[in-house]
């Protein structure tokens, strides 16, 4: 049985759409408003749950507020099969909140209030040691306190768990935590922030990957948007092309990719096959609006690219 532990944030995303973004001091009427369940940790946990086989076990450690949106999130995650033993609702705190303004040209402005996410401290994390002890893979991002991320990586490494870090939002001032990372999955912007190398193509990605290897990371997967994903690993180095689709919303594409990648690896796929699987899943996500509601279920992937779904030795 595959056992995946996801640690990270959960946010209520308040999304407003405008013809253009308001200037300082300007008030605009929104064309559309919607409330989305988001947060990188939650999105990735949902992706793991929807894309894995029924016998897999997906645990999620996060902090929510004791509020209605926190209750709704828990109920939604249960329906997707996520185990909620690691989810705590904190008294006198709000669930994390993001205010997202989106213009017709795709530009956006985002403000985040961490809320209960900031309460996920190393001490709180240690209360869920049993979830670490059962895990084979741990997936984590950087929307929770940095000391918590470092503590989680160290704990997982000590227990022999394969650690996967999605370094978003990127933290480049202190990189000691990279020595506990087995697999890192930056996009072009994050790879540049971590290495100082501007990543525009496969050759740039290869140089950036070498610097990340020097920091102690075993496997580097740099996502390159519509170009695909570049892998640098002991077993395979090269570009896995993306699928050509008409993208309308890229909000949860990276989170879908990360969840799918870990699912593929947990099922015994090679790194190249797992990235191909992740490319397929994220290609579906970008054809839909929203965050968690855009993430596909496994059975949907075969309708897009059957040949990408289960190659175990690519």
C-alpha cells in the first residue's frame, strides 16, 4: 500500500475578476466573485488523493481555523479519501486566507493572511510522529513556517522517508534545508532564485540542476511550463515534453504536477514515467478554472493521453 504524507497550508481563496487591476486608491466593481478551497499543501494533498489508486493512504498535516470554511474543507477532503488525523482546527484563529484579483489579461495581485497556517510549529508537528512513521513519501512546500519545513525534512530523512520539496513560495536566503531533500521541484522562477541562473531552456535547467545537486539534492525536476519538465537524476537526465492543451487557468497546475509526481513514484514508476504522468495530470488542470475543483481524478487521465498513464520503465 502506497503511503504518502503531505504537510502544508490550506487557504480560503477569495477570487475577484476585473477588466484590469485596480490602481492605488481606485475602487472597481468585480465582474465575478468566487470562494475556492486552496493553499499549496491542500491542493497537493487533493491531487495525491484523486490521482492515486484506492488502496493508497494519503495523510495531510495542516492547521485550520475553527470556522465554517475550515469545516467545509475537512468535509471536502474526506470525500476525496484524504485521512484527516493530522488536521487540527485551532481555537481563536482563522483559516488561512488569500485575496486574489485577476485581470482579463491574466495579471493578478494576491494578498495572503497566514492565519492558522502560522501555528503549524515544530512542536505541533511532533504530535503527528505516527504519521511520519507510516509514510514512504513526504511532500512539503514553503507556505508554512520555515523552521517547521526544516524540522519535517529532518524527521523524514531520519526515518528513511523519501522527501519531496516543492520550493514555493521560494525562500532563497537560507538553503541549509536542501541537504535533507531527496527530490526538489522548482519552476523556472524558483530555480533562478535558488541558484542565480536564469532558466529559459533545457541547457539553463541543466546548469541550475547541477548547483542544486551540489547543495545535497539527489533528484531535480524543473518545470518549464508549456515546454514540459527537465529531470536531472542518476537514472535519467533530459526533458519530458508537456502535452499541448488550451490553458485557461494555471492556478493549481504546479500543485497537480507535484501530487501526481509523488503518486507515480510511490507506485514504482521511474522518475521519467512519473514526470510524464504528472505532465498529463497538470495538462487537464489548466483547461479548467479554479484550484482544487480543477484537479482531475485518475480515471480522467486516460481520456487525454492513454500512453502517458502507466509506463513503468520509461
